[in-house]
C-alpha cells in the first residue's frame, strides 16, 4: 500500500515542517460529511471529479481520496499521516493506528443477527455454526474471544439474505438504522462494536514534532467546530430580580454575561446552552422571567 505515485508536497515554506497527508473516502457514505468538516475547519482545496489527491491552498496538508477499506492500511504503513474512516474498518483491519477524535457522523454498529423466528438468543449459540459476513476478521476475532469456532462465510454483498437462503445461521454485519435487518427478517442479538467516523493518525507521524504541530492545529479546529454543534447561543432580557433563577438554569460555559439595559431594573443576559437540553432550558428560562429570547447557532466555539 504505497503512495501509488501521488506527488505530495514535501514541506511548507510557512513552517518548514513536512506537509501532512490525510486520506479520506473518495466516494461513499462518509464522503460528503468529511468534505463538509474539512471545509468547516477552514481548509481550501478542490474535491471535484475524479481527483486522486488535492493540495490545500491555505494549510500544509495534502488530501488523498481512496477506498475506505484501504485507508487503515495507508495510515498504519505511513503512506499518509492521518485518515478519516469508520472505526469499524480500523477494527476489521486491526490497524496499528492512533484514534485521535470521534467526528460525530457515520454512526453505525457491527452486530450479530439471526432470523427473526430463530430460537438462537445469544452469540455463544452460533459458536459452531455458519456465519455470513463481509467483516471476516471482526467476526473471527469476536468468536475467538468467546471460545467459539464458527464456519465464517465471507460475502462481499447481500450478506443479510444469507440466513433466508439457508447459506448461514447468522450474520455479522454493519447496520446504521436496523432497517436492512428488518427487511430481511433479521434481528440483532449482540452488538460487537459501536462505530462512527474517526480521525486516526500514524503513530510515527504523531511522535514527530514537526508533524505534531500541524496535527494539533487540525485537532483544535475540529474541536471548535464540534463544540459549536453542541451549543446554542442565547440572548434574552430579564428583570434583575430573575437573575438568580436564570443562573440556576443556564450557568453558561463559565457564567452568563449580564449587561444592564436602559430600562431600570432590567438586564440582557448572554449565555450558551447545550443542544441536548435546549428546549427544557428555554421552558425554565421563560418560567424564571426571561423574555425576548434570541437563539443563534454557533459556527466555532473555542473551549
């Protein structure tokens, strides 16, 4: 899994440090979310057509577009310094990479499933049976840990139909919503791995001071974008007498910002609330006396 002739820029005049190399899925379920994230952290590059790689115009980074199941190997072998890939593929390849950050998209799970009317209720009952999967290494590792040795049947597609065809007694397969399992009369009996897109690094690159500087810059930017998605910014008016109750609802990241208004006895309160608790917080703020509540989304949040 070498560089395949990709002409990466060796260094940047800005810092003298080597240009980082990052691999991402060329086409698939993670592609658009990955591009959106990279653009959100301020990277300027071309990603159209059949490009195999891009150079960022404003950051010492080159991007390689590849097959998702090649990315763990690219990172582990040092062909690239960083990769954005599903955790399930890192697990499948048992790749020697360092996971730096979960990225909050591409959620799915690797599960053991059987026919809906099957009497099998636990993975141990499949230990000596036939398992169809497109993740053979993950399936073998899982059942090895259980002390079982099922017959692993590797399929590249339509894995879910294998039990209905009598080809297998169960499957080990990836599911995002469970709808494909239901369509094929399957039910999950165990989750092997919860997965999402992750940023991973080559351990040697991570240990290199020159590369680590720019890796940390990328991490800081991704943290800021991800933090902004977790919060809403609130601006509201309230009587000063309501401040203790408002502070109890929304203490803010440190404490809410309070600004006196021209009307005596009234203040403007600025704060941030977590998205998960947003509606409950709004209801409690109104009950505490807050009015004219303005809600804004955040683009970046440096914590």
